[in-house]
């Protein structure tokens, strides 16, 4: 069973079969099956939540809440989608709520900047790239919660518009519009700081 | 929603004049060449195949708008790489915290009576199911899924209750299923009797998947 772990990508038929089996067991109250599912899916969800929220500790809290929520709702789940897709949706929603609850001021600089280069001898290209990433992180805070979420799922997580629409619970057209606005805002913000 | 208005030179037309392309993109922008920014970026996103459109290759306005996106993309790539590294993420403490909550929560479930009516002894269905699944999985290559226990309105010889078991299995491919099912039934009955003291009526088995075990021969080892 080790290694039979289906996350969103790459698709793994055997992993999905194993997931479906573990999901049924967990829905019937098998805690060990749930723990196995969690070990499988937690890393991808932590990555997703870190990208959405901008820092690891909030991401861990969000994923923890998402799993507890999932455990409570499992009896009504009935394998309508894969466990991984379902968890992705629950985690996204949880993160959206966290972002909405943030005070606007608190989000600035909350993104946990990467440590500054320690040696001035670092190649210029690396320093430049880091600056650009820092600018991008800051610019992300200018976006609305919904724009940020759609943009992160599209650009950092590489999801399709269809998938994002499903995960966020809005139409594909609305997702496209948000990603467009986000790109617009980000290109302008990045351009202005050059 | 925060509105980030355009630089003034970008307005050659009303942003509201043509929304046919992307539905509710209200703050779209019409480039001086007449194209909508959202359309140009859409083409960019679809990839190089669309550069077949000669306008996109030659129009300075379109090219400039795409260059901004390209620059953004390079920072995005670095940020993506920076946030990708969770492959080595240790799930132990997260799993522990969640399971601490999960184990404290009572799942509504069916209690099954054990022993004689006068005895007040019960076991939760989910707990009994765990034992029976493990028994089924002691047959090589078998994985147990759903396991439901249904109390029957009959009693065994001593007046104790009888339950019917409904078990879903993933069975190994290329193994005769009737024999496999008999083997599983035997193990389930034995465990019910020996470990739980539960009298079992029928054991219904549904094979929900056949697993080709040639690919991974370590299968059958359960946690």
C-alpha cells in the first residue's frame, strides 16, 4: 500500500482504487484508514494552502481544520469525486475563509519573505530573481481574496479553469475574469516597481 | 473588490463597450490596435500555436502587453519553485493532531449486542467491522472495503443475537473467486467468534475490484 497514493497529479489508477477503498472504510468509522488517507494527501494540501495563504503555519492550521471537517462529513461523501479532489475543495474553501478574515493591514508583509542573500557575491541574476519574487509576493496582497485564490490555483498550482471553478464554487467565466484582473493588477504593480 | 484603474494612456475606448469575449471582465482594456487585452492574453495562454495570427507577431501594442505577462511569468516560475518543496513534508505531527480530535469524536453508529439479552454488553459496529476487515485481509491479496453488520431478529442456539455481515472486497486477479470467498468467510467467522464472541449468520461478499498483484508483490501487507 505504500506508494499507492493518488494526489491530483500524476493520475495513478491503482492509487485511486486504494483511495476509494480507504475512503469507504473511513466513512464507516475506520480511523486508521483516515490516517492513511491523510498521510497520502497532506503534503499536496499543505503546498496548496501555503501558496494560498503565503505562510506555512497558517497553512498547517487550515489543512488540519480541513481534515477534521472532512472526517465529520465523510458519512455523506459517498465517493462522488475522488477523495483528493474533495479535500482540495475543502482546503481551498478553508483558506478563502482565512483570507477573508484577515485584517487588510495584517496581510502586508505577512507573506514571510525568503531570507535575504547572505553574500553580496551571489550572482546578480539570483538576487534579481529574488527581488522579483519578493515584489510578486507583495503584489499578491493587493489582490482581492477571490482574485488571489483563482490566480494561485491557476498559476502556481497549474489547475484548469474547469477545476478551479469547481473548487471555488463559481462559474468558469468568473474564474477567467478573476485571473485576468489578477494578472492585470500584478503586471502593473511589478512594472511600477522596476 | 479593489479597482486598479488603467494608466490613462491605455483608454482608447470605453472598457465596457465589448464584453462579448470574457463575460464579466468589466475592466478589460482595448488596446490602441483595437484588440481587447483579455483576448490577447487568452491567446498568449493558449500557447505558441496562436502566434499563427500575424497581427500578434507584428502589432507593437499586443507585443508590449504580452511582454509584461512574460516578465510576470518569470517571477511566477521562481515563486512556484520556491513553494513546491513539500515532497519531504513530515505529516506525522499534523496527522497526530487531527487523529487526536478524530478519536475523541463519537461517530454515530450502530451498537451491536453481544451475549445474551440479559447481559448488557455492546460493541459499536465500526469497531467490530475493523476486526472483521482485518480477518478478511489475512487472506493473501485481499483488501477489505465496506463492512456492514446487520443484527437479525433471530438468535443463536443459546439465545444470543446473530448478525449478518456484508463485506466488499478487492480481490487478487487470476484467483478462483468462489474459493477465495469461502476462505474469507471462514476467516471472518473465526475472528467474529474468537475475538468478539459474535454469532454470524450469512456473510455476503461483493467483489468490487480485481487487483493485478503481479505489479507489486508486496501487496497484502496491511497497516
